[in-house]
């Protein structure tokens, strides 16, 4: 906010790290850090 930005857009396609995190194949964690939807809903 100090820099004048109102939000951040996360790109989740084309095999980037975020897409791998959202994939059930790559992200097999079952703890609080494995919650794929929570990351995008915050």
C-alpha cells in the first residue's frame, strides 16, 4: 500500500510454481500448508 498498489495478481498457469502448488499431483501435503484453495481465497 505504501508503494501505491491496491492488490497483487498471481499467475497460476503454464507450469509455474503456483500452478504446481495448486496441483494435486505435485502438492500432496495434508497439513495446513497443503490447502490449495486457501492461498487463492486470501
